[in-house]
C-alpha cells in the first residue's frame, strides 16, 4: 500500500545564521520529473516531482554550495535521475545510490566516475524500505565497493546495530547511518540505540547524519526531544557527523518541515561556530571528495 506524500514547502527561507562557505547538505532526494524518470512499479510512496531545478533553488536559499543526492524508494534501483543530475552539476553534487546485489563492477565504476561515493542499504526490521537490499546485499557488494572506494550508507534502526555490526568485521571504509539512527525521540538520549551509536562514534567505527529531526521526533516543528540525541552524537565524535535536510521529505502526510527552519535548529543545537563548520563543510568535503 502506498503511503501519502505531501509536496515540500516551495519557498525555502534563508537561515538566520549564514552558512559557511563550502557548506554541504548531505541528504536529499530527487524525484522525476516522472515523464522523463518514471517511478518504480514497486514502491512504498508516490511523491510529487522534485526535480533538480527545485533542489538547486533550495540549496541556494540555504547557502549550501554543495550537496549529496540520496537515491529514494520511489525510483527503486533505477538511478537514472541521480546520474543525470551528477552529469549536469559535476562540481556541486555527489551521490549515494541503491543498486541490485548483482550489479557488475564496470557499472559501479561508471557511477563512481560520475560522482557516486556510497551505496545505500536498508536494515529496518520493523520499518519501510527495501527489505531485499539489506545486510545480505551489502555482503555481496562489499568486495567491489572496497575496490572502488565506495562507502556504505544505511537506513538503519540503531537498535538493530548489534545484529548489523558482525557484517562489518572486515570492512575498512566508512559506515554511515541516516537520520540519527531512526530512533524514537520520546525514549531520550539514554536509550540503547543512541548509546550504541555514541560508543561506536567515539571508537570511530561509524558516521551519523544528524538529519531527520522530524523523523526522530513527533513534536512539530521544533522537535525538542531530538535535541539531546543530536547533542550526544555530536559530542561523541564531531569528526564523523554530517547534516542534511532530507528534502523533499518523502512519506509525510502532515506537518511538512521547512528547510530553513531545519537548518536554524541545527545551528541552534550546535552553538559552536567551529563545530558547525566542521559538520557542514570539512567532514562532507573529506567524506565525499569535493
């Protein structure tokens, strides 16, 4: 059954604190236009078109010089819309793609040459996503990824980290978790999933996107119960944390966030300017090879 999907707020307002030069939004999606890039027949939601032109307007409004496209469920494993954007904006954009586990090395090399820097997998036992493109898919692709320098990104419930970490025993490249590990903000920063992320961050074993506050919290629009989780993750290892909008915010049927406000919250929750620069500029530059 397809979930409802609201369109994003059209006119992004600038953040109250200017974004430092070289700022990077490391998590957003492109959808369509569907007449050119059809949606996958098997999908959990049907979004409005969210083309490159609209994305660039949003990035410009936020003062983001760079960005990382993340393949979304609506296009399945057909990454054509992502690769097209990389060809059109080769200096400004990088990408994370979702591929079938039997994808040949030559195709992965072509994608990397265009600006793909990671492959995305799903490990959400009780959530939405590609149930067939999880840890077993990563296990099959890992040797090719290692050869090509493609790191691994996971839509993962952080409470499932114990079952996931054995798959990484020989993995040397970064492991990125989306959206603060998709934990429940109501359970606070002391819940097991957050404490596991904090420990693994401190040990340098994972990276985390402090994105998706609205996916962690139901307290629209300031998401106060996401703040202590954000703070715990940044404190654990600010060298392995990045931020993103998650524009155009798929799978929402109410309470659409405004991207300028999301950046304002990040800035307020990260009051040290040097730390903000590290997370918005230095870390993405190093990880994605801008």
